[in-house]
C-alpha cells in the first residue's frame, strides 16, 4: 500500500471513529482543550524543526499536508474522543487514562513497524507513551488549571529540549541564507544537507 494512502486511511479512520461514537457533538464543549493540543503540536514542529524526534513518512505525498492533517485533525480528534467519555470519579478516570495511553502507544507502535512513523535521535515508543500520558492529562486539566498546565507544558518542553539535545538555532551555512524557505520545506530526510 502506498504511504500516502496509509495516512489518508488513518485520518479518515480517526474521523469515522469520532463520528460513529458521537464524540463530534462534544466539540463545542472541548474546543479550548483541542486548541491547546493543536498549539502543542505546532510548538513541536517549531521548536524541533531541524531536529525532529518523530516524523510521519510521506514518501509519495506532500509531507506538509500530512503534518497539517495530524496537527489539526488526528491528534485533536483522538483527544476529543478521550475527553468525551472521561469518567468523573478518580479511580475509574485513572484506569481510563492508563487504557488510553496503552491503546494509543500500541497503535503508534504498529504504525512505526509499518514505517508510517519514524523515530530519530533516541526517540522510542516509551517516550511516545509518556507524551500520550501528558497529552491526555494536560488536555483534561487545561480548562481547570490553565496556569499550572502551561507551566508543566513549559517544563516538559525544556526537559525534552535538554534530554534530546534539540538545537534551538541549528543552521547550516547554506540554510542561514534561506532560513524561512528551508524551515517551510524542511523534512527529516534533509537533515544532513541543512
């Protein structure tokens, strides 16, 4: 199967999953949570633009459209599904979060083995599981404790920058002259060039 089609099937599958479960109707209730998730996704691509830790492999399609699909559709709809049925009681909520983290990690691991997603610079499925835990927890609490969640998000970002040695100003001699163009068209397979 062509890689482009795999990404289209994933995006359509997540949309269909939300429609069948009826989670789409909860969009107005959780739109602030979803804006937070989109913001975090965009922040990842801005901060890690030249040192991506994971990358969706497009091969035969426009990788910018694939990124937009995951940033604006897939991840927010996964979080919408999570939030739509999150229990109110503490212990059921903890078990619910654990199930979602395990399920999301297992699905991502499957797609990693299918070469739909590539890990780089020491990233692995365990780090992805930690990110899923943070996404679900932070998106749940963002409306209740926005300042605390923003602080924790900042701390998480600093931790990942330090842990994975993400260079904030990594520029090759050639790319310095065309910085904006290079950032717009940059994909991890160009890493050694720029």
